[in-house]
C-alpha cells in the first residue's frame, strides 16, 4: 500500500468437549457420540432433551424443565463425553477437581452412586456454591468402554437446586451405552496406521492406505483432509549445482571441501492438483466443513489460481448463508463465533494475502474479495475497511472515505477505522476533520498502537 492505512480487523465443568449429536429435535431422549464411545439418555418426567440449543457452546445434548428454555431455566442439565484422551473416569475427575478448585472449592465426592440402565457404574460429586461462584451443581460421572461420560446439573440458586437435584440421578439410571459410529472407529484406526506409515517413511504404502480409508469410511471427512494434506506436503528432490538456498541441503566436494551444489525439495504440480481434486470432492460430501472450503481456497491461492480461489470462496459463502447454524471448523467442532462474523473475517485473511503483495494486479484481487464480503455481509465492517484500503491505494480518496465511514458506523468503537478516517482526511486536505478523528482514536485507544499513531499524527498536524 502506498498510504499508511490500517485494516481493522460458561459452563464450568465442560473441560473437554468432543461430542457430536444424533438427532435435531427437542424430545424426551438424547444421544451423544464421542470418538470412542457414546450413550443415550431419557429426560425425566417434566423435562425435555434438546439437541440444538447447546450446540453453539459445544454441548450436544441439554435438558431443562418443560415450559422453560436452555437460556432461562433456573436449573438445567447438559450431557457430554470427556475428551478422547480420557478412558478412565478417576483420572478425568481428579484432573477436573484440580483445575476447578480455585473457583469451585473442594467438592463433596461420591454423594451417590449406582448403575445405569445397562449396568455401567456411575457416581455423583456435588459442587456447592462458593463466594466466587454462585451456581449450585452436581455432576454424574459414568465409566464406559474406552470413554468417560458426564452429566452436569446446575442451578442458579439453592432453592432451585434442592427442588431439582434429584432429576440428575433419574437421567443417569436411564443411560445406555452406544457403540461409536463405525466410520468414527474405522477412521481412527486408519488415522493411526497413516501416522505410523509416515513415521516409517513407508511411502509406497501410504497412497493405497489413503484410498482404502476413503472407500471404507466414506462419512469420515478426515480421510479426505489427510489425503489432501499428504499430497500438499509431498516434495520432489532436486539436485542442482547452484548454491543452496535457505532450507536446502548443501553438497560438499570431499576433495576440496568446497560447496558443490545443493538438494532442494520442490512441490510437484500434479500432487497439488490431486490435493485440490480431493478437497473439491470433499466440499460436495461435507459442505458444512468450512475448514475444507478454506483449505481448497488456500491451495488455489498458493498455486496462483485466483479464478478458482474466488469461485471456491463464493461457493463457501453461499452455503454458509443458507446454513449458518450448521457450520463446522477443525475436527468437526462448531464455529467459535457466529457465521456472520467468522466468515467475513476469513475472507479478510484471503484478501490480505493480496494486499501485502502491493502491486496493481493483486490489489484488484484484494478488492474482489472485499466486494464479496460487502455484498454478502453488509453488516460486518471488515469488507468496507478492506475496500477503503484499495481505494486509498489508487488515490480515490472520496470513495476510500465513504467506505471507512460505513465501517465506522458498523463499529463505532474501532480506533483503527478512526485512524484511517484521519489519514484519509489529511489526503483530502480536511485537517479539521482529521484532527477530530485522531482525537477520537486517542480516547478509544490511549495506550495502544492506534492511539499512539493518532497522537503522532496530531503532533504533525500542529505544524500545518
């Protein structure tokens, strides 16, 4: 860029959340699946099981009294599997108690115990409210084959806790172990074998294994992701008499001790194309996986294929607009932000790649991506900030100002946008306006980068 423009860019016991849910309705029953084990439970009389409301928090199954909701009920429950690293209940509980002791204090351990509907052992720990944590809670822990299940009951006050706490044991007594989905189990085994072959440098066996993985576990997105990563990371050795570049292996003449050449490792175009083909196929099979769309766009970006990169981003956005609550990120986890915030910020990252190249052709690509963000997410400031940077680069100051003003209206507390408005105002000889924007930026960010730059700009304005 030719002008210095800034592009702006509690649930206590759920310590290891990895489950996914089967079913999408509020009902009397819920099913939770982890990578190694799962379970089904029934809601006690007067309660409902909800497979939707907790998904944004990584909770595949929540329960609350009929007539209430997940957000407003005085007592709720949530059920999940511990992370795959936990196969023994005692180790999981000991770690949870240690991590939460400062906030929750020491629990009352094993206030009740029993067996689930199909004979698995459970016990309950109680976590009374403390001075620093007002919730009253009890947790049921269940040892399952190769996994630990837990169900938390949490109440906003002691009265609600005393009234509702018995519901937890009713849920625990209804629990039935569920075998892991076949593709999850087989996918885990293929992943283990794949890593083993890589460690053994058994290259001839890797591709047949990846092919088998995709065929035998067609519902496992990791089969396609691992396959694509394999081809992206492949390198072809290239022996050259040229001096080594950073990362190359130096070849030395034994007789003279002088450098005789180098060995570099370069990507093969056919491997990159194969990786793109696999991810293209994966986007049709798993369109809710934003990470797969982004991986495909990245491959095109690295290959210099902007046309296909932009096309991929447009398809990703189109799907995200139609299914904003179903989107997933790495390891199939829900997005950690709403889609209308997460997606435009991803678009900004792809646009920023071209902005940093600082040449007219790539600036146009940057602008095309920012235009996509503006058209599809007009209530997010990122696209307008990026467009403003483009207009500033080509000296279209009025258009740059209009774009940043839109970004500022969407995010009035952005000190970066105010700094941009100040810099643009200087270019337009509006020194009074520039001073106003810089002063506002200092108030919002007195000790940050934007605030410091705004102070420096104000000092320069005193000389004008």
